[in-house]
């Protein structure tokens, strides 16, 4: 927990690796909430890069293209399984 707070406040990155079920996602979401930022999730399986970075889709209602950002646009990104 201390490393996560220090990394967030100093503007650095932190990668937390551990076995499933120890609270990594809970820590990421709690930290994002405490910082007033967003927490976006992504699957920890091989997936197309578009799923992570976002995709542009056509909206027939407005006849325009809309960008839907992926998880990497969040301040805190956590892997969900």
C-alpha cells in the first residue's frame, strides 16, 4: 500500500504482480477513488490492441464518428480476470 501511494504521488508507475485473490484490484480501485481519478480495467488475456487503446465507431443517430477510449486512458489501470 505504501509503495502504491508513493508511486502515485510522485507521478511514477507501479506494477503489482501476485497470485489471484490478494486484493490487487481492490487496492487499485481504492487508490483511484482516494485520488479522485478513474480506474479502468482490462483483461489479462491476449486481446487486440484496439481493446486497450480505444476504438472509433460510427454513430448512425448523429452521423458522426465517436472515439471510445480504452482502459489505458484511465489514471489507474487494473487487470481484471
